[in-house]
């Protein structure tokens, strides 16, 4: 694992340098995001920062595969090819906006290709303290729905300075820890490089952000979250509930918001400002304070997942998992009670 640390430094430096270069108006990939009534930012800001993460990984991942101590796992070529397909579709959408129906069709095709060719679909739902629930023929369907949702979920949550990059850094750092403790060096190394590339991007994205991730960053990052989740479950690095808890600051907010908007009969694919993190920013917390509190949630959920996986008894793990559910439910009520309901009633 020590041999991978220099590669992580490479991923960090390449991403950091590219993020600064891409934020300059003379960059050939310069794409401005102009604020509107649904935005949290107030000035035009480039939204091509995902290319910095892409660059950091394209330089460091081949070096990882060249290490003698690393053995490439089954299906790695499908990960790379499907990930690059996500990058192309997302860059196309950043340049010329694609209709939501077309994006959904393309994302579904990418998900089905990856799941079928790499044999990554989930066979059972496993929660701490409970017996596994076999999915039988429904495994592929649930896996595909989860995959497509994660691609779009990450995109929905990329709306605040330092937020998506921070989730990528924290989440994949914990994935790397799981891979290390499970004796899976390639999973650990690849996850560590993703965390490092996100940290490099954060040097230009932490509030006040000079560049945004954009679709070319958020959708491929959602793909990587889904991919590494299914990969970790398939190779018994961690059970089904671990990626859910590690990325719960994103998953819970986006999922609760989606169901609320469905209940209110609003178009879930339409841009809005009613996610809980957006409410906190608009209630006066600002980007920096909100993202730092979100970092606290990311750190807490990741450390809890590690403890529950490797040290806690099944009964203790079940209680901790339930406690996180109660915490998120309480936070949602508090945010709504502190003014979120007023904000929610705006046309979104």
C-alpha cells in the first residue's frame, strides 16, 4: 500500500494544477455556468472542473496497473470503458444540453452494460443485524435502478462549493480503508487515487469556489460510487449497507428530496433549490459553514461504517445503523422547522 502513496500524490497534483488551469478564461475547455433564480452562486463560474479529476485519474490509474504487487481484477476493463462513456455523455451535456429523456436512456444503457459484462449485480440485501434478503431475479433490476439513481443523485447534489468534491474525497478515502483492511490492494489503491484527485480539485473548489465540477465531473463520480459499491459487495470487501452509510450524506438528502417532490407532483429532473443542503445555505448558513458541517457528517458516517464492519457485534451495528436513520430524520425535521418549509413553498 505504501507504493501507492506516490501515485496518490500524482493524482492530487495533476488534478490541482488542471483545476487552476481550467478555471482560466483562455482554457479551450472553458465553460461558464451563469447563475439564475435556481442557483446558489451569484457570479458566472466555470463548470468544467470535472476534467481536472478526469486528468488526475487518467495519469495515475495506468501507473497503478503497472505495479507488480497489484493484480488487475476481473471486469476492470468494463469499469474504465463505461466510466469513459459517462465522461463523454456528460461533457456533451455541458457543451450542448441533452434532453433529460435522452440522458436517462444513455445512463441506463451504460448501467446495464457495466452490470451485465462485469457481473456486478447485487444478489441480496444485507443490513446489519438482519439475515440477508435474496433478490433472485430482481437483483439486476434493483442494481440497474440504483446505478442510474447514483449517477443522477451525484449530479443533483453538486450544487454547493466544496460539497461534491468533499464527498468524493471522504467517501473514497473510506472505501480505500475498507479495501486495505480486507486485503484487496487494487480496490484500495484505485479508491485512494479517486480520493486524491477529488482533493486536488477541492483546492480550487472549496468556498469560495473558482470552478465547479459540472456534469463532466458529477455524473462520472456518481458512476464511480456505484461501480466501487458493487465491486466491493461482489468481492466481499464489505456488505450491502456499507456504501449506503458511507455516502449517506448524499443519498439521504437526494432521496428524501426526490420523494418529497414526487409527492408534490413536481418534475424531479427539473433544477431546484430544495435539497436540505441548499436550504441551509439559503437560510443564512452560507457555503463554507454548511459544507464544513456536511464534512462532519461524512467523517462520522465513514468512521461508523468502519467500526460497524470490523469491530462491532451484529447487535451493536444494527443499533448504530438505526441511530443514523434517527439522526437524519431529526435533522430533516429541524431544517424544515427552522425555515425550510417557507423556502420549500417557492416555485421550484
